[in-house]
C-alpha cells in the first residue's frame, strides 16, 4: 500500500508540463542583451529569478504589483543611485523609472519590460516589442516588426508551448503557462 501511495503521489506531483515556463525564463535571460533590470507584474518572477541565477546574472526584478508595501518600496529605491529617483521610488515605481530614464541616458538600455508598455511613455522614446519583453528605444530608430514576427514564428520555446497538453485551471503552473501563451500572442 505504501508503494502504491508513493507512486500515486509521484504521478500527481510531476511537473514535466511546466518545462515551457522554465524554458521561457531561460530564453528571456538569454535575450536580455546586457539589460540588468526587469519590470514585471510578478507572475513568473520566481522562474525568472532562478534562470538569472543559473546564468550568473545579477538581475534586479521590479514587480509593479508589489508597490504598496513600504518594505518593497525601499527595496526598489535601493536600485537607484540618484537621491531624487530613490525618493520617487518610495512613492511609486513608474515615476522613478521615468525619472531614471530621463536623467540617465544609459538607463533605457538596462531595462526590460514584462508589463504594459504604457508604464514608460516618454518624449523621444518608444517602448517596442522584442521576442520576450519590451525594450526602450529612441523614437527615430528603425524598427523591423516583420523580422520580429519571423523570429517569433520559429521560436523553439513558442513552438514547444503549442505542443504541451492543456493544463487545467488550478493545476500547478496553469497561471504561468497562461501568462506565457498570452505574452507570445501580445508580442506577435
């Protein structure tokens, strides 16, 4: 009976169907191209944090959904060197990000966005899709949307995701898998 119970629980605890979530996080880290800040909504933060650690990347994750606590605000403020930007981070992360990008010309190249592009609308800059995140670019810089779509259509993580059996609501990883599916649709 004990052996049967163990086998039953092993089958119930399998997470093979979550491999696309891990693969997505690994591919996201591979595509950051020097970016060391990522702004998220928190849904796949644990997977992104683990992928960054596996890659040896000191990635600063800023979760827009966790901005109401004083402790989280201080954590976000610790990322910034400028005192005014730090103060803004204590009030609200979007304002601090806008201030940082406005004050520091290199900041735009350090940020990946996994949230709606409206968070960082600034004169002279555009938030543009990349395969796994949005990036900030000068508005006058050329953008090849067709090339991005072509890359997405052959992306191995995206293709693998389409072959994974459906996960029922409430099962482990359902919310993260839905996020990734929705994310790829948004980027295409």
